[in-house]
C-alpha cells in the first residue's frame, strides 16, 4: 500500500508538472541563484565583507561568533604578532565590559591588503578559470574561491601541507588527477589545479545536492558533511550550523560558505570596494601536451626559452627535473617577452601565519590543549593535517595557530 501511495503521488506530480498551465507558470518563474544567501547567514556575509575590505592586517576585530553582527571593539595592534596572553586578556576585558561570557568573544585580523593583492592577481587567471568551469558546466563564480583560500597565490602553502592557489592536500590532489611527486607538483600549476578543483567541487555537488553544502565540503570534507546531513535529517546549511555538534565542526567550516559569498560579491563589484583597482594582465599562455617524455633542455630550446624561463612558466616542475614525462601539459608563453608567472608571484609571497609548538604530554586531550592556547580544535587539526583526535600521541609536537 505504501509503494502504491508513493507511485500515485509521483503520477499526480507528473501530471501537474506536464500540464499546460504548469508549463506556462514554469516559463515565468525565475530560477533561484546557485549561491543563495540562506536566511540566517546575512550577518556572517556582511562580517566577512568588512574583514576582506575594511579592516587591515594591523587591526584585531573582537566580535561575537554566534551573532556576527556584533563587533565589540577594533584594536590597532600593528602587523606584528600579538601573544595569546594579550588576546585572552583583551577578550576577558571586553567580556566583562559588555557583560557576556568570554566564549562569546572571538578575535580576527582584517585582511584588506591581502584581498586587494588577490583581486589584482585574479586578473591573470580568471579568463582561464572561467573557461575551465564552463567546460565542466559549472558556475563560473566558483572561480572566486581562491580569493578565500589563497588570495590567488600559486605559491601558498599551509602548515597542514595544503599547497597552491586552490590549497590541495597531496592525497586529495592525486584523487583528482594531479601529479604530485618528487619532481612534479601540479598543485602549484594554476590551470591544472583549477581542473582538479572543478572536479572536486562537482563531486561534492553530486554527493550533497546543493552548492552551500558542496562549498562547505571543500573545507570540511564531503563525507563528514554527509554524516551531518544524515544525523540532522536536513540539507539546510544554517540548520546544520545551529544544530549539528561535532569536535571538527567548528568556526572555520561553519563560516566557509559565508566567506565565499562575501568574496564573490567583492570580486563582482571590486570597484565599489577598491575604487580605481587595476588588475594584472591576463595570462597569455598555451598548453602543449607531451606525447612522449622530452628532456627539459630540448623542450626549452624548441620553444625559444631558457631553462629558467621554462621552469618559470611551469611552476609545477621542480628545479631538479631533467626530463618531462609524457602526458604533462607544458605551459609556454604566447609572447616570450612576458615575465614568467613564478617571478611575478615571488614578489607577492605571503607570510605564513605564526604558530607556537606544543609537545603533547601524557593524559592531555586536544580539547584541553585548544583551551590552553585559546585556539579552536578544528584549526589545530587543519594546521597539523590531522583528521581524528585519537591520532594524538605522547611526545608528538603540535603546531598551534596564533591570532
């Protein structure tokens, strides 16, 4: 009887969908945006717009992580690192002044300078990125995700080992057809890593069914998010943010989609946020797929380039490589007078965020260590490339992020 009821409901829905009246109505309904601002995320999106465009690296913003419309204080502290003791003292002072719990006070540096630098760099890559996403029939707005991940820095590397513009871990990169070995690391190649990112994002979407979840999974992992959806019986990201509890489900993954929405709005309206901004010239490059292995010297000479210039146009290649394997897509400039992309990037290398090192003692838990330093569990796991707390071992050294 239950199967018959389901079949009858499906049939009735089909009759409604394919009736002339319904077809006419469908033609007038505007499709929903691929990346909606889900009710409940408005304050978070506005907060990240301010972090990306208004507040500088020399400013510490103290805010409420639960109600991100509440910014308690903004302190000018300079770009030099501030100790955790200093930050904890300020959090306690602000909590007392406003009559709230210390846990409702969090600190975040502004990143206006990095956003501006990232937008300028995006001019080099966006034409290629958008073409790749169009070829995969994916929304081109996904191409702005590197503004959040790396500020479009192809040399970016996290303490967890995530590398390149799209911040791929080695295992994930290989899963999406990137070559990562002793002499080739295609995570550093802006075109190859974009193809891998398109593959990963598409996979996330197929598994999770909507873009808010698919993008969040880029940070948190599709498997973990699928378990959250199953446990809460909801595919609404805001409901998961508010109701799902897990040690790894912390501030970073909860805010990843809001950061992306902020980045897209800024990129699409960059002259409103950064009047007079001038983007870098688009990357004029062609790709040549090798049918067989070729020595680097022969490859350089045949394209009118020096050894170092060819390496400059192919950041995936190690300086120790002697022969480029078959199947590799060599990047060569359409104009040999253009400066190689690696040299351009060297002048814009970003500093790694400061950390302290903690040697794990017997009986310590990751939660206790996180509380001691005022850090989040998920951030410590991310920086150390860890997935589960049971990997904690006596004597191991953890990197703890400073604010």
